C-alpha cells in the first residue's frame, strides 16, 4: 500500500521545509499516511456504521437506501468541500483526487482553501455529521433498540475521539 499514498520522505507542497526532520507542526498536521493509517481508520469508522445499519435494517431494510444516499452525498461531496479543501493534502499537485487515508480517490472539485474552516463550514460539517448519526439513532430510539443504541453511541464517541485526536487533527 506504500505507493497508494504520497512519498513520506518528501514534504507536502504547501510546506516550506526541504525535509520533514525536526518539523515543528508534526504533532498538529498528519502529513504522511500509510496502509496502517488506512487500516486504523477503517477499524474506527466501519463499526458504528455497521451497528447503525443493523438498527435501521431491523426496522426496515429499505430504509438503508436513504441513509446510504445521505452518506455518499455528505462524505463524497459536502465534507470534501467544507473540511478537506482546507487540508494540505488537498493542495498536492499532479493529482485530481485526494490521496489521504479517509477519502482516497475522491475528486478535488473545489479549490484549495488554506486556513481553518469558516463558521459556516463548521455548521455544515457538524450538521452533516448529526444527520448521518441521527438517522440510525432515530430508528433505534423509535423501535426501542436500547442495547444497540448504547453500542452505537459508544462507537460514535470512540470514533469521534480517535478521529479528532489521531487522524484528522
């Protein structure tokens, strides 16, 4: 999987350093990803979606389709616009798609926006996450799937904490 990601020995194009040794922002920006990062992401991200999907399917499996469309629209387009377009990986030249662990292969449809997300982008980002998590949550509450709901909530907290602290800082 080494060739799927950017060269770990070369700084990102947005970096002013010639090499990565002694980098002062290394603890705040995850510059280079590898197969282990991808595996960690999948182990963190997939379980809540499986549990959420089970909760929806136990009510009606056809109700998974709107959630799938919502997830694809959010993670495939909206999230990339409001969050990913601020990431230094988005600015990497020579590719028209992202080369990070989470959205590898997603198209770069918008221009690179260096700097933090705006207040409006934060609202869109978090509103999308609330919709994605709230969809199965609503079905689990309405159908009184309390054990599944507790597991889903725990997995969502673990995922959010791990993503924020380890992967997308």
